[in-house]
């Protein structure tokens, strides 16, 4: 049984999608054993508690330096025995020390079709604002492994979402979550938990 730690900063809708997929059997051979947030008021922590999952706030504001914060986060992840770390709307950059401690064991959900609208500054509503401003007709979401760059790790899954003429950043954000993020993030976890994902030379191969 793969032990997954989910890191989240806000409401935890992607976390809920994962929990629902575990409960319904869409994710097999995996369990969420830990939820960590940098935000003490994140509703994601309540979602975890309601599911009987350990919920912890590790906030950079509580540490004298960013390095101390990173050390505390890494220590907790290692102590938990996590075999997969899922960034599900986690708005804190993962430092190289954690990436190197969990090579190809950290995945992230990004609300665009990478390489479009990704990298520094592209998070949350900013992604959808940029897509609408550019006038693209299709956007979507991407699940990728995390490396030491920003949104540069090997791509696991992508799903496209059509942009409607009357979309606002808020409506597009909701559409991308419902039609893409909540579907491909649980799917990626299930594939990894069942040994169907391999990485070589920055390319992901998914086996049947």
C-alpha cells in the first residue's frame, strides 16, 4: 500500500477528489496517510481530520529562516514514511533538498497545459487570467513530476478543457478543476501506486 502525503495551501478540493477516488476504488494500492498545509486556516486540514487522516500545519512564518522551515518539512515527510508526495494546490516552492530526498516521488497538479502558462508567477487565478488574455481556445491541466525547476519536471498526464466565450478567470478555474484536475490527479496517483509509471531521460512512460 503506497503511503501518500498531500501538501495543500487552501480549500483542498483536489485533496477531496483524491480521497473520493480512494473511497470509490478508483485509486487502488494507495492511501493518504498525511496532509500538510503551510496555512493554519486551510480547510484542507479539516477535510483530512474528517477523514481520520493526520493533518499538520508547518508554516514558514513559525521558523526563523526558510532553511529551518524546509528542514522541518523534510523531517516530517521522512518520519511519516511517505512514498509519494502530492502537491495539490501547494503555494510554497519545494526546495532542492526535498526534491533530492524524494527523486521522482513528488508530483504536482498545474492548471494549464504545460509548457503554456507555467513557471514563476503562474499559480491560481493568474494562470487563467493569462490564458484568457492571450485568447487561447483550449486550456487544461497537467500532472507532472517535480524537479528543481518550476513546472519543468516530466509530464505524466494532461487533459484539455475548452474555453467558453463568456468565461471569466473564476469560471475557467472552476471548469479546469472539475473537467481536468479532479480527474487526472487521482488517475496519476493510481497509475503510480500500481507501478505503471516509469521515467527515463525526462520522459514518462505509462504501461498498460
